[in-house]
C-alpha cells in the first residue's frame, strides 16, 4: 500500500511540473492544460482514497489519550 501511495504522489508531482510548464508557455494550450489539471485531480482523489484505506487499517493505540 505504501509503495502505491508513493507512486501516486510521484505521478502527481510530475503532473504539477507539466502544468506549471504549460501555464508558462507564451501560447498556452488551454485544452491540454485543462486535461492535465483533470488528470491531476483524479490522482489526488486516488491518493486520498489510498490514504483513507491505509489509515483505516493502521492499528489503533490502546485508546488512551496522550497529554
């Protein structure tokens, strides 16, 4: 599960860089930029889902709260 999360985060970072590059171009391809942003959003949703599953399976403590 951890490897999947790392892989998704790497892909998300790569998309961030591509979006940044595309946005800086003098004649930005808005269709491409929109497609990249949608892809990045889907990745973010996948990351959130994997994190939820990971933390749900993570063993809980003994129920005591630390001060």
